[in-house]
C-alpha cells in the first residue's frame, strides 16, 4: 500500500508539472503573439513595412539555382544573371576594429577580389542584379574609413553586386552638411559612371554590417538598412528612425527630391529625409533586426548641433519639392581615385544655401 501510494503521488506530481510547463509555454506564446500584433499596429501607424516574411523567403530559396536572364560572355558562352541569393554568403560576421591597419594592408588583403581603380567592382562569372553606388559623407574619419573599407569590399564581393564606393568630403573651414554631401554624391556618382547606377546606399562611415545576408540592394520601397545598431543594443531607438544606412533607387531619389540641403551641423536631415519619403507616397521598409545588424565604430561625438532643425522639420511638406537635388549649388574641387574608393572633394557656400527664398 505504501509503495502504491508513493507511485500515485509521483504520478500526480508529474502531471501537475506537465500542466505548469504547458500553461507557461502558452503564456509565452500568447505574449509573443500580442507583441507581434502591437508591433504590426505600430508599423502600420508609422507607414513602415516589415520584411520578415520577405526575409524568410530570402532564406528559403538560398539553394535555388534558377537564373532569369542570359547574355553572352567575352568567350561567347552563355552568361547567366547572378543568383537571387548568392551562394557565398556566410551570415553573421566578426568585426575587426583594428585602428592601426593601413590602406596598403587593406589593398593587399583584398587583392584577390580584383577591385578596379576608384573602388569599383562587378562579378565576371554572372550578370549582376544590382548596380549600386555607396555614398559616404566624410570628414576627418580616416580610421573609420579604413575599418569600413576593409569589411565592406569582401561583403559586396560575396553579394555579387556591381558597385562603386564614393566618399564625399567638403573642403576644410566650411560647415559639415551631411544631407548636402549625400545629394552631391548622388549627382556626381552618376556623372562619373555615365548614369550607370540604379540603386544608392547612403552610408555613415562608422557603421559596419555584421551580417552579409543584409543585401545591399534597393527594393520597391526605400529601405532603412541599419535597423539594429550596437550602440542601441541592436534595437530601434524609435520607430521612425531613418538614419545610419538607407537605400533608395534613382527614381525614388528623384521623387523625394533627395535630401534637404539646409541642415548644417548635427541632426535633423534624416528625419527630414524620411518625411520626404512619406510625403511622396512611399513607405519605409526594413529587414528583421537579426539581419539588419551594424556595429558602430567609436569616434568623437559631434558637438555642433543644428539649432534650426526643428523649425526646418515643421516645413518639410511645404519645401521638399523645391529644395533638394533640384536646387543644389556646389563646386567639385577634385576627384581622387584610389584602389579602394573614389573621393570627391567639394565646396559650397553656406550663406548662399540658407538665404534662398524656399527657406
């Protein structure tokens, strides 16, 4: 009897534990579903598209070797369009922030990639699906630039993208204007390539992609690439953020009239850019956080905050069609082509830009 009673109690305890675990799992799943519902509502409210489903398709077709179009290679054999999902992708990457590396050492590391002068590259074994200009606004960040170039070239090589890297730098003793430099990069990269590029990635030099499945291409809607940055603990600091790294087609850039040229100093130009996108009837898309991961390399913080940014943001809808790419004024001082990138040095007149009537 004692043994039977003990066995009965053990069975009862096991059953109760089973119910506890099952109930606990149900709560977690329900909470997860509630989070997803709330997240979906938030995204709908902020005109954003979550590409989670798109990314699942992206991962599912990794083994698909079907090609869409063909051309003739130099030896007369058929040349296929590059795979939708390149087979050389490795996923999550280790970031090396060695600040002592030289440009010469980076050139030696990437020599087998056969990068062309000016930081240009295109696959030879297939026809690239994307023709992408990487636009980097730049000033006094040589260490960041070296770390960026060391990582980005191998990533884009594995993604089989036809790309060029353009670093846009203002002359010394004039105020830094990130949006204006982005616009200049858009215009000048097209001039240098005979209107070749159809996709533009606007890229802060201190952000390094941590996953090569974050494809540097332009979808049907503008894409916020850097959705999970290390300094924000790989979370969105706020839903409407559009800074860091973003991707737009040539047609989208023309539709939104590019960035505003009015933001001198730090802050405001990215929020203005996003407002232009929404006002133009477009939406913002993102990869899931586990794909859109970026490591931010340490650098001195910008102290020159733009005091006019909130006033400018309040008038985006009134201003964006007449102020941007179609109103830009600048001069190209010099174009320097190295083995890893093209640097475009420019000048502009702050007073001339700020005193225009569209302000």
